[in-house]
C-alpha cells in the first residue's frame, strides 16, 4: 500500500473477495471493493459513512470544512465551491492559462524530473485559473506542507505529533496568510472579470444565509490548490509515461493537436486526447480508494461492519476487471467510458457526494496541457530508461526518479 495501491486493491479483491479486513500503516480498517461496493457508496454512503475522521485534519489545519460536513450543509458548500472550480471559469481565463502553460514548457528542454515539473506547472495553471494570484513564490512551502498534512491525516503514515514540528507550523502560517492576503486584496481590488474562487469565497454564505467565518473562507480559497496541484501533476506525469510507452498513441495525439488552432472550444473535439486522459485515469486513478468511518453498523455482502469501523471503499477496482473493461491490461484510448461512468464502474475521482469537485476541470486541463505539450516539445525516455515504479506519497505517482528528455518541436506555434 506504500507503492502501487491500485494494484494492491485489485489483487486482494481477486484473492479475498468484495470485503475484508486489513492492517497496514499502523491502522486497521475494512476494504470494500468491486461494482457493488461502488453502488453501495453511491446509494448509501451519506447514510452510513462520515469522512470526518479521515479528512478532519484538512479542516482543522486549513479550514477546509467541506470534507467533514454531511447532509444539507455539505451539499450547500459543495455547490458554492463547485461554482469556483468550473470549466466555465477555465474557459474565461483560457488565454492566460495557455500562455502560462507555454511559458512553463519553454523551460523544459533537457532532462526533466517529471513529477516536480508537473507540480510546478499545475500550481501555475491553477493559480491563474482559480484566483488570478500567483503562488510561485510560496510553491515549495505549499507543496511540502500540503503533502505532509495528507500523509499524516489521510494516509496515516506519520503520527499527528508531526504536525507540531516548528518548520511545519511556520509553513502552515505562511499558507494561511497567503490565502487571507489574497482574499483581502480581492475585496479591495475587484477584477470585474468572471467570478473566480476568491470571489466565491468572499461572497459565500452558509445554508442559513450567514457568512462563513474567515478561516472557512481561507480554506475555500486554498481548496483548488490543495486538491488540485498533485491530482493534476500526477495525471500529467502518468500521461507522459503513457505517451513515452505507446508510440502509436503519441503519434495520434500529436497529429490531432497539430490539426488546427488550439482554442478552448476545440478541446471538446479532440477524441484521441480525451481518450488519452480518460484511459490514463482508468489505469492510474488519482483516488483509488475513499476513506470513511461507519457512523452506524451495516451489512455488506454477508458481512457486518460495526459502527466506528474505518472503511476504505476501493472505487477503482472495477477499472481492472475484464467484465467492465475488456482486456484491462491493454492501454486503449478508444474505450467507451460513457456507459462505464453511468454504471459507476469508472470512478477515478470516487463516486457519490464526495466525488472530487475539480474532476471536470482536471479532465479539460489535462487534454489542453498534453495538446500544448506535443505541439511544443518532443519527449522521449531518459537514458537509460527506468521501469515505472509507482509510489503513494501522498497519492499514486510515478515517483521522483521518473525522468524524460524533452526537446523543442519543429512546430511551436499556437
């Protein structure tokens, strides 16, 4: 579970069945997996589960209240946040995001430490798309503090006492100050543009019409960064691995990207690149499991899960089952993902009321970013090429040792 957690879930599902107990990372929990587990989470998740124990640290450390709410308050805050993480906002800022993406790619030629470069790229893109405020000067602070919180509060890889380290406390204070400064600046200097995450946070009221406290507003301002940087960066990294490992796919997406101007509207008409994004999410899902705690006892597949039990619903296990995806070991960008979505067996961002708020923006940005990359750069495996070694720190990714060689493309126009 410290490495390829998705493969671990698939292997244990095949060996143990749809529900079993695990002790790992100094924790004991129940794993539910398979199509029926996804359906259970979708239909009964709000009734029997809470995410407060697993995600409460995000709220206590950074005011991200949405992770610990249930029922109407949760639905209301998700709606507020969702309006600030929408594809429409990305469309409104497309020219700025595209220009920054190309500027980032112009620094890539040479040997590229893929995960690091993709994290920096994602941070720059999200800064512009979500807030218009650059986080470049605080990038290292953001990355180290966010990853530590995820490792402590969600993965449980480090004791909670780790969050009392002076270096972390200073980083946390700097991040919260950044969020509050951005909100204060926006309050006194409105942009007059389409409302973004900062505008939504400033205007947000709770389900009773009362303004949210400042710490919750700051958490809202950080939400896109927190959930988004690594999700995007790891997806970009795996997409680059897929392109380097499958020359035929690379040829198709390159031809498609170069077939006309790269406008935002055209992103919807790029089936090869969309297939690349969706297939990468199938094979390398960013959220292979959803951590919950049972608020009441319940039965699943003939077993009783007691109140208070920690549960991990391995929502992406169906991705590797042939009854849902024929020849699942084959990387195939022409799969039919529409029917799999409807059946809740394609679930790279989980299912139910806690599905990732930025899933739509993530998919669009990944298509756009890979299109711009293959137009401007030629990437190839570094010498000697290393086999892919997935790690789960803090989420599934190709690891710090994954490198590629990048060079300028003969065609660098937009």
